[in-house]
């Protein structure tokens, strides 16, 4: 396979990464609307819209801010183009979380707003990371060199950890685990989203060690520090694990 993968239409070349990113947003949102129609949502349409705005703004700022902090050694060279060109999913999720929580406090919403977004988020992540993989070295999310048999040459002659494929596998496994759990049990309000966040932050913390990131002299990167902060935010999940499940009754939530 030749990287990056593009779609050729006449003389035009459309990056598959761009196509996948667009599809991730579109399909993820359609899946969300499908689930919302088939389940009871205690949050009104107007409140949902305001929460979405908070999530989008927080996600935008968080993804770009943490994106530029990935390489603190070149912050002095930062300009607007550099700021807009650097993003990270960890920053987007944490920034979106902050934006949602602030908006919910302002409008008085106390119910969890993230549970219904879990499966659409997972689907969108799988599609998006497929685009990142097909973008090769241009995306900058590849792993370090490896001698393992599944290493991938993204075009520079070096076989690297396909960290994007690792992440796709992680999302698929998380999806299956959550679905299997919900066939027999019911999560307490808000815990489906909390489990997604904790699982992903733990995965990314470990995954960063096989990426060519900037590591501080104490051995961690900016993204790993953000992951630790996010995990500590959800400390109650570890302190009170018995509260994750509310009942052993089979649920009737329509997830597919």
C-alpha cells in the first residue's frame, strides 16, 4: 500500500483522511439521532443544543491547546497557522467535557448528557482513525520504529508501530465489552460515558510510550499528563466501583 492514500477523480486528488474525518462527524451524528429517537432522553432539545455548543467549543479549544503543547520545545515559534494545524483527540475529549460541565451548570442540567453519545463517539473514532492510518506520515500519529512482524512502512522505509490500528482495535473491543455488559446489567446514570473516558485515557497513556513524542525529563509527555488529570477527575469510579451497575436486569436500550 502506498501512503498517503488519496481518491483520484480526474486530475483532482482527495485525501482519504479528509473523507474519513467528514464521514466520522456525519455518521456519528446520524447514529446519535437514531439512538435518541429510540430511547428516552430526559434532557430537552433546547438544552441538548446548548450542551452541544459547549461541547463543540470546549472540544475545539482543548484539542488545539493540547495539540500545540505536544511539542513545548517549539512553542516560541507558534503562530495562528501552527495553532490551527495541531489537534489531539485527548484534548478534544477533555476540552469538550469541561465545556459540557460548565454549560450544564449554567442551564441547571443535572442529568448525565454523555451516555447517549458513547456508541456514536466510538463509531466516529473508528472511522476517523482509519483516515489517520491511511494518511501515513502526513498525519503525525504513527508509532516509533519496531521489528515486530506487523510493523507498517508508511513510505519512508521504516517499519513502525501502527498505533492508529491499535486504537481502532481498542475501540472495537471497548464497544463489544460495553454491549456485552449492557445485555445483562444496567449502568448507573453517567457511568457508560465515564467508563469510555477512563478506558481511553488509560489506553492513550500507555500508547504514547510507543510514539515519537516530546517527553519531559521526568519521562512523560503533555498528552500523558492530560490523561492523568482526566483519570484523577473520575476518581470516584475507582473509589466506588459498586455504583457502576444499578441492576442485574436485562436492559431494553436499543444500541444497534
